[in-house]
């Protein structure tokens, strides 16, 4: 079951979701995913951190206007 998550970055809100499979969290934003073992980090905190990385990766892929 996907759990919604969101971050605020540079004055904008970005929404995605995450799933847990044992110690592994997978965050989805647009068509991208990023997975990592979370250890003792609370899932919501880990999801926001991965979401921030994904948003920055997607922004870097877009051509400058």
C-alpha cells in the first residue's frame, strides 16, 4: 500500500508516495523511484529525504527554459 508524502522545496510543494518492504523504503515521484534501507530512521523522515533527492534529480533532468 502506497503512503502519500510531500515536501516543500524552494517555495513549491511536491507530492509522491512511498512503500515499505521490510527494512527497504521505495519512494515514487512522477515516473522515478528511489530505494534505500532505512535502518532506525522513521519511515516518514526517510521518505521525505528520498523525495528531496528525487525532486532535485528530476529538476536537473529538465532542460532550462
